[in-house]
C-alpha cells in the first residue's frame, strides 16, 4: 500500500495538485517514522500499520476541524475536509 501512496504522490506532482501532494507527503513521512520504530523493534511495516496511520491522521484532522469550527474559521475547516477526503481514498470500503 505504501508503494501505491508513493505512486499517487508522483502522479499528483505531475498534475500539480498541491493539496494532494502535501497530504501524501505528510502521510509518507508519518509512515516512514512508523517504519523506523517498527524496524527498531524487529518488525516491518504492514498494510495494517498503514491503515492505522491513515485512520489516526483522519482522527487528528477531525479534531482540528472541530477546533476551527469552534473558533469560527470555516475556510480552514473546509481545507481539512478536503484532506480527509484524500486520506479516505486509502481506507477500505465499508
């Protein structure tokens, strides 16, 4: 799944989709950090770890949205919603 995320980032860079590139770069960074932690413990990064990281990022963005709405900053809230939509593409269909 990490390979697909990296490929999607390259595609986004080619079409100059700045928001998607930003979101995917951050996600890849978080996954690299997770992978470093797992390797130090003798493990490897699995698709399950990728899904947990994506879900964690979505949870963090939802909390940020609530904070923005409370502060009356709707424009920032909409940007966070767009980021959630991008991350949600990597979750399995429920």
